[in-house]
C-alpha cells in the first residue's frame, strides 16, 4: 500500500490501515467513507488492554502531522504516562486557565492550519498563561480579564491574545461544558486599531519586479519566485509556500487546491486560481530532490518558511525604495483591481478565498474605491470654482 498523503487520499477500502513507519498510528476508514486517525497503545505490556485514542479527521490532520502526534504520544507511553488519562486530567485542570489551555492545545489546535497553531500558541505562551494561568477558568471575571488586557504593552498583541482567550472561553462554555454563562471576554474593551489603508501603485509594482531581477543570485531563487507568485495569484503567503508538486496543482487547468488553510474548518478545500504568469513561474522552478514543495526551504523535505521569505521581501523593498508595504497587501491590490474592472463581487471574493463577499468589500477593496470616489465627487466642485 502507498502509505503517503496522496496514496491515502485515494484509498477508499474500509478497515484499519496501519502506518508501517509509525508504531501505533492507524487510519480507520468506515463504510460511509469517513477517515479518522487513531493512536493505539498498551499501558503495561501485551497482557494489558489496547487503548484507542482518536487524533482527528484525515481531512484536517495530514499524514506528517498525524505521525508527529503519534510519535509524541509514544514517548508519553514509554515514560509511563497514559495519554487518555493525560487528556482527562487536562480537562479536570480546566478549573484553571493553564489547564484549559492544555485541553485547547490537545483538542482544538491540531485541526487548524500551521500558521493558526503558531499564532495561537504564541499568544498563549507570551501573554495568556503568564498573566492568567493560575486563575480559575470557571470563576475568572470580565474585570480580571480587562485588567490583564490593559497591562499588555503592545495594543495589537493584546487584542490578538484576547481573541484567543475568547475562543477558549467559548469552547469551555459551548463544547466542553466546563463553564456556564456568558463569555467573560465579550464586553472587554479592545484597543483601537487603525485600519490598514495601503494600496500598491503601478510604479511600485514595476520597482518590485525590477528588484526581483536585480537580486537574482543574491537571494534564494525560490523566495524571489514566491514573492512574484503572491503578487500574481493573491493567495495567502502560507498557501503559496505550501504548494506541492505531488498533489496540489493542476497547471493545465490553471488552478491549485489548498487543503490546509485559514478557513478550512468552515469552507473545506480552497481553489486557488493560477493565472498564466503564475503557471509559468511554477513551471520554470527547478525541482529539488526529495522535496515535494515548489518553494523548498533549508530543512530537508520542508517548504520555505515565512521568516525566510520575509527576509527576502525586506531586501526587495529596500532595493525598490519602498517603505511600509506588506506582502499581504497584494490581496487588497487584487480586490481593488477586481472591483475597478467590474468583476462580480462573489467572483472577486472567490479569488481571495473569502466565503463572504462582504469580507472582501469591507477589508480589502476600500482603498482605491474611496480615492476614486473622492476624485469623481470633487471634479464638478473644482470646475465650478474655476480650479
């Protein structure tokens, strides 16, 4: 059996399919077609009963992450810790924010994208646990949360940490029944955030294109290509960097399927359109041996990291003489261009991977729209004034 991600995606035979490379990891396929990962272990040798611990659905937990999870659990077993009991204890420890966070990491985060896991984990480690870890999850109040929120020196980071804590509280109330009542984070006053109103001009695009050419040889070929790809196809950076040759792209048809992404839980696989220039970039990239990614990184078999790409992006902006521009701003550029060219709002939202077209209009397509509206409204006024 081809025990690879692609091979398992094609596999439909009901039964238990054991990973030959990872002891205890099994993919269970039911007659209904559902696929779930489980970790099977014994505490106390062959005479003891087998324990089955569900790890997650195949659709949200890819093979490589399931293998890592199983290996981590195997270490716990070898050290005498029963994983099932550890999860139950984490739930019991939910009386504290620290215990709730353990349950949150075990049961909620594994099904999320890598970038979401990284961001939520950072908020937990830097702000939530140091400030609130010892407080009771059942008894923590809005006032306590508000005081903690105000003490965080970085306003935006404080808002992000509050959002993670709110997510935990919602799960504690609605899913895990650890807490009753209203989410205590709901009415905590957030710090004001200035909306980002940065558009990319054609002159800047030309400068970026030239800078990518000038930096060829000084910076990674793959990083420079990834920057051009993000600007051309409007996917999130993590989605572009995660493109694989062995399963994701359909270059003849001009699209890719993104399986792990920000809104995977509510929208399923995301189709990323690849316009002809983007297809040309992918076709031109040399394949690195034993690496399935179009944009390989330094680690063997892994993709280029966001940090690695950011260093090259900074160099490109410096070379182009551009300040205060984020690579993510390319999504606003795409939304503005789509609106200017009369693209149907739903189609424009689909290009950016938004389920709701209002998200595109509210957060991405407002910069140029306001500027053009101001020019149109002021024209007859200026004419009447003789300006």
